C-alpha cells in the first residue's frame, strides 16, 4: 500500500519540472489536453407568463410597436404611439485657459483645496489646470463656465457649505 505525502512527511507542494540537461530525478507532470464539445443552444424566448409584471408589459408594448411597424411603417407608429421629434442642439464648448481657471477660483476667494473640493477633483488637478500642465475635461469646463457666469451664486453656495 502506497504511503501518502502527508504521512511520509514530504512536502505537499508541486515540484517544478527539471530543466533540460539537469540530472534531477524529478519527473515531469503529464500534460492533459482538455477540449470542449461544441454545443448549440437555441435562444430562449421569454414567455409572458414566466416574466415579471413589468417584463410582461415591456414585451407587450414592444410587440405592439412591431405589429404597427409591420402594418403601416412609421406613419402607423406615429398614429398609435406618442412620437416626439427633437432638433439636435449643439452646445459650444467654452474656451478656458490656465489664466481663466485661476481667475475663476480667485473670483470666489477660495484656496485651491476648497476649489478642488467644490469641483470634485484633486488639488493636484486644480494646480495642473492653473499651471497649464493639463486642461480641464469637458464637464469640468462646462462647470467652470457656469461658475464664471454667476460667481455670486457660487460664493453663496460656498458660504452655505462652510456654515453647515
């Protein structure tokens, strides 16, 4: 009967395979090739009786849109369902340079630390913007432009935050 590694006191760790040309008596482990059988799974169509009430409503609504589209195209959909057409609005990205960021911060009378906290960025980020190392991201530029447009409002917000 073979003696287990735990009983014989031998290490339970796997031994490394021997290097080529070495005279180590360690045997190389056998390579096992594992392959997966290719199976095709048919897509499962959710049945309305097994889905949640919300899921049933969504499925019924989409089936209604599909039926209307097949019956009469876009005109039929517009008659049966609420369709809103919107014009695409473009917003100009405000141009802000490093001097602008510094001017906005000083107009509020805040330190870089407080300004960074207000914007939700790090102090290093504010410093990099003011030194011209980095440029503010799109959303930060829009937020800075809002502050520049109405600094009195943001001064009030800072006072409220400091008072609480």
